[in-house]
C-alpha cells in the first residue's frame, strides 16, 4: 500500500479553503441581495432621471447598498476592492 502525500493538506491550506468558502458564500449572498433589492432602485432612479431630464437621484439606491454591506460584512482579512 502506497500513501499519496501529494493530496495531503496542511492546516494552513484547510484554513485558507474554509476562509475562501466563507468569502464565496458572503459574496454570493451580497450578489443576490444587490439583484433583488438595490438594482431595481438604481434602475428606477435612472429611468426617472432620464424621463424627466434630470440627474438621477441615487439616494435610495446608495442607502440600500450600504444596508446590504452592513448586513453581509466581508471578513476582516479581505480587501473591500474585491467586492
């Protein structure tokens, strides 16, 4: 019987896999929230501004995005630019 040590994972690799899975879950949840909650507000603001000849009022959209980011914060080790 031969043991294939190439498939052995270190504790650091297991921790990195766990952190990546957690990050992927948070990003997927944020993405779903953006699609269902904030994107419709942005589209409505764009339409209202365009149809009335004014600059769009993104106040509601920005508040919604801030709320989503507050509800689903990124782990401390992640740089916000990756979001």
